[in-house]
C-alpha cells in the first residue's frame, strides 16, 4: 500500500537533504517497518538510533523504536519505549494502542486493558471535537 510507495520517496528525501535530520530518519524508519515488517527491522533500528542521537527522548522516535522492538518480539523493551514516549506526549491514541499490544504480548493483561481504555478515551475526545 501507501507505505511501500513512500519508502523510495523517503530514501530520496534523506539522500537529498543537506543533513540527516531526526524526522527524516524517523519517517524512513516507520515507512520501512510498516512496508516490510520484521525483515527491515535491522535497518529501521539503525535509522531510529541515529535519530535518537540527534534528538534524545523525542516521543515520536521512542514510539518508532518501540514499534520496531514490538515487531522483533521484544515486548518489555517495546513497552518501556511506549511508556517513555507517552510520558512526554500522552495524547497519542496510536501509541496507547501500541502500548496495549506490547503489554498484552508480554502477558500483562491489566496494563493492556488500562492502555486500551486510555486509547478509547482519546479517540472519543477527538471524535467529539470533529
């Protein structure tokens, strides 16, 4: 789908940039991960680690690294990154959903349900605004 189409554009944007900014690195990492899944995890991990060197503890970068770890089956480490991301930017329904998934896969069903409730609350608030 759309992520597969976006990968070459993201690669081109990164190559053409005068510097490898953290958002460009993150954009390529997330597109690659969602287009190719776990088989691209090594490259995605390298990209997001480079980005974190430029902007330590940026919530988007932590969420991306968490998603990579989730795809790699490292559920507890993924949960830690999602929690760190949400500590800085708690309003992301998507990250709450990823946190719920990582908790569920790690066997922490109570925390998974709590995260799902928060995701639903944020989505309901967003729907009320529209």
